[in-house]
């Protein structure tokens, strides 16, 4: 079985551009998470989906960040009007059950560089 | 939110040596995972261990939930063990990661 996949793996954006990052979770996984990892630090939580419902978006750093999972499988993280401080690796994870009850599996990440 | 502290921050070993990595957390947790982040950035699941002891080959882990710590043991280390090891805990809210232990194994 395939693991979590993310695309693109690398993205360079000019400041002010909009970007969209895609996550394909493990098939059948109910929960999907997005994290942001700055250089030299551990990942930090951004948002959580249970199926198609976004139940927690407390970690999104600003209203420029938006995530969706319309059919309860693939998810997209969108960043509008990118800024240099948005440069980071964006990680997606999925788990079989609901939040807190199961192991999370991570994708390879998308490295975003804003110039 | 829950605070997670990992020690040591950096560790350099000679191939074949053993090591112990520690993770302290500040509150009760429902979930604790250990990950290895390889040089390409992939987070690889090592253990899902909210309590008790598990072993997988040269690696083992123990979590003492009542005392709020977990230990990761690496025996007979190999150069491929190099990378950053993260402890992550999940309480009633989101999953929180420690700052990691950067392990370098020299041949």
C-alpha cells in the first residue's frame, strides 16, 4: 500500500504569489493533519480534518492560509500572497482513526521557498 | 499546551555504540510517537508508544506515562541511524513535537 504522498516536493514562489500544496493521504484514513516545519525545528501543527470536516484550524498562522478536504480524501493547503516568513517545509500526515487515537503517518513534505 | 523537551540536543557516536534519547512532557498524553527524520526530510515512524515498552530490532522504547517521560534506546548504532529523532505527544489537543535530538554516527 502506498503511503502519504505530497506534491509538489519543491516550490519556489515570488513574494505575493499564491501557492497550493497537495496531500494524498493513505486510502481509508479518516484523519488528516497539516504541519509546518521551519529549518532546525520540530513540526508545528496547522490544521486537522476528520473526513471532510475541518475540526481544528487553530494553528494556521494567518488568514492567508486556507485548507480544504472536500471529499474526505485529498487535501489542499493554500497560501495566499506568500511572504518570506512562509518559507518552510509543509508536512501532511494521516491516521486511520480519529484524532488522538491512532498513529500518524507523514508524507515527504513540500519545501516552500519564498523569494 | 503540552511542553515537550528532548535531550540531548546533539549526540555524536562511533559506529557500534549504544545510546539513550530522552523525552519529557508536561501533562498527560493519549499518544506518544518517536520518529526518525532522515537527511531527505522524511519522518519515519519508529514507535507508537503511549505507555509500556516496545522493541524493534536494534531499537527499543519505553514510556512511563505516570512520570511523563519516554526513552528511546539505540543499540549497536550504524551510520544509517544518523539524522534527527523526534518525540511527539498528543494530549487533548494537537500533536506537539520536541526540538529533536540530532544524532551523528561516525564510521
